[in-house]
C-alpha cells in the first residue's frame, strides 16, 4: 500500500507537473460568487488519519479518488451519446447532429437482428429491423454509418457482444475505405460475453468459442491497434436486469477478472493488455450509493490487479469506465420527470469520476429518442459541465463520512460475492467460477431475487416513484409525447439494398473467405485476420455468424426457478 504520509505533497508534485505541461484546462476555477476553489481537498501533509491510505489522493493507488491528480480540471468527461435507429443513413444524420451540437464521441446502438448476428432479410429479423438500433448487414452499411465522419478523429464505442468481432471487422473495413491507417483508431468495443449469459441473453455460441474470439481480438488489438479498447466489461445490463448495486459491482468486476485471466492464459503481458480493458456501469437513482459504487470499483480493481494478477504500473491498475444513466428508472407515467431523474443520475456519475457519459432521453421508456429528446439529454450534460462547477475539484465528496462508509460497505459486499463465485469453480480461478455459475443459472437466480424484492417494495409503497405510486395524478398535457417511430419501409428498403449488394459482389471471393475463416476456426490461429478478409469481400454478418453457428453450435441456458 502507498505510504499515506506526505500524501498531499506527492499529489501537489503530480498536479504541478500536469499544470506545467499544459494538461490543466484554462478555465475560471472559482465559485459563482468568485471564491477561489482549490483543485483538491483533504488533510494537511503529514496529518492523514489512520486508514486514509484507503481513500488516498487523486491520481495515486488505490485510485479511490480518481485516476488523475487533476480530476476534471485536466480533462472533462467525454460526452458520448448512445444512438442508432433505422438504417445506416438515418443514424449517420443523427451522429452528425450529436457532433455538431457538442458531443465528444459516438456510441453505436444496433438493432436486435444485428445484436443476434442475423441479416435483415432473415426470417428471424421480421419486424425488428432498425427498431432498437441501427441495422448493419455488411461493411457497406458500416461505411454509410460513418460517412463524412473521420474515424481517425472520432472515438467510437460499439455496444455489441455476441457478433462483436465481425462487426468490428466491418468497422475496420469502413475505416480502410476512408483511407485511414487502422493502427491509429481509438474507441471501444463491448465484446463482454459473460454479461450476456448473466443478464442480457444475446449470445450466439457456447461460452468457450466466444471466449476464444475475445482472446483473438485482444491479441489482435494489442498488436495492431494499440489505442483501441477491445473489451468493455458491462455492468449496465446486469443492473438493468434487476441486480443491486453491490451485485452490479461484483458481477462486473468478476467478469473483468475473467478477461484478465483470459489474456494471461494467452501469454499476453498484463502491462500491455490490461489498459485495453474498460468498463461500463449504470448510474441509478440512489445518488450517494452510486457515487460510492464507482469509487469502490476503482479501488477493488486496482488492488486485485496489483495483488492478485501482478500488475505493476498505474495504467495496468486503472479502472476506466463509461456510464449510462438508468433506463429502468425512467417511467412512462409523467415522462417529463425523467429529465430530472437523468440529471441526478448524471451528476452521480460525474461525482463518482466517470470517464465518459451517456444521458438517457425522457422518452426512451416508450421508444428510441426523438431528436428533441436526444438534444435535451445532450444539453443535460452540457449544463452540468458548463454551469455547476462540479469539475473544478477532484473528488469533491472524498472524506465524507457517509460516502466513505458506503464505499467501504459496497467493497465488503463485493468481496463476499467474489468469494462465492470463486468457490463455485474447480481450479481456483475466477473464470472457472463464472462458467460454473452461468451453467447452473446462479447469476440468473441472484438477479431475479433482487428484482423480485424491489418489485415487492414498490408495490407495498416501501419504495416511492413519483408519478407511479406517489404524486400520480394524471397530467395529460405532459403524457402525450411525439415519439420516434421507425417505419416498416426501413425494413423493406434495407432488405432491398442487401439483395442488390449480394448481386453485385464477387460470390466466389465471399465463399472462399468464409471457407478460410471456418478452416482457421479449427486451428489455434487468430481468427480476426480471416474474418477481416470476409468483411472486405462483403460477406454479410448473417453469413459470417451462420458459418460459425454450424461449426460451433448454439447454446441454451439452464432453467432456474
């Protein structure tokens, strides 16, 4: 553990170095009334109380107070709005609006057929094309999606796990067609298959083939695209499925430990691949609990990375995370109230030290966001960033008795859950426990119990939700929303264009590329290059995933009551 003595002096040295190198924003760091605000607050040098090393200073182990000594004075969080609907051209227009309005990065939402690895004209896709995100069938769609958006200048996150690797290959092809050296790309791919088995249920194959693909992707990005984060470990979907904050924290970090073990099993250097792991958390409505959750996550991750997995550098011990406000906290009743909920949740994420943030739109409980609702969601972050002063001080709640006690308690609960998960395994690894818990439906049962408990409290009135079980008089003038509706014509046109593209491509080249990819899947070789060749040949997502479904088979989760 870092010696807590002279902690302020150490922090000051780091802060001054950042200031002298131009890594502190040129801004007015004063209150609205003109009071000068220090970049950090804490005990005087040499006067840290017993146990302060668990809290520490921003920018030093265990990173409870943040990864950087400057906090948001150095760099504000990235405003990364999640968007996607209809076809690639429609979503491209929404992306241009987000960037023009001040968004700092893009986050791609895919429709259900794409998430499940099916083409738009597959019978299983009927009625779902473009409805919960954008439809992507091939590299040509990806090229349209990012048309006139220079990918070397835009960090892009893609929320997809089951078919993440072929979709990523299509993204690389789109970049190549823009004339970009793919080694310069920066962004994040979700890829987290553990959380699919635990919560979201969008897998394609049994766990082992998925983990093989993830290992291949980690190796490929480590060697070829060093700035790109190939795995974003997602707690968001675990929380949205009904888990508690402690379960979200523990299940998510356990998944992350599983990917660390995967990288180590491939002989990869933890100092090189660990910085390519990022995280994605939910910001729910319990304000202080969420702040404590984020602080505990950084501390737990740093300690395990150092003490269990042997990471020595700060970068390999850092937990960097994106946050999205809680979709499940939004209500169809009195939907304007959702603007307030989202603002509170966004503030919790920021005070917890998020690296990037998506704010939900008021109408997302009913449909994909309308342009007006998406703009309000974007403005919510911009108001917080520009007007509230919350970015002036690193970890302004650090040292609060309440926040620190909650942080300690969530850490304690998470450690108990880690012990349970590892105890289910057969070889002492977290990966073994995760796979056993998935196979036996343990995670499913734990989340279901938590969700049931919350629902009972809601129905009994022990939990109050404004507009639902309290203050729920009808306000009809606010209940009517002009929501976004995706026309069936989108599906018709998407299928038509897909047929035209199939007719125009070199079928022999497609068959050869798919055959080679399957051949590679039967070896120990990395599959990403062969999948990339299939994407370049305009093989469709359904064709790539279909060929591997034949080779690897499907997966059915166990029943659990």
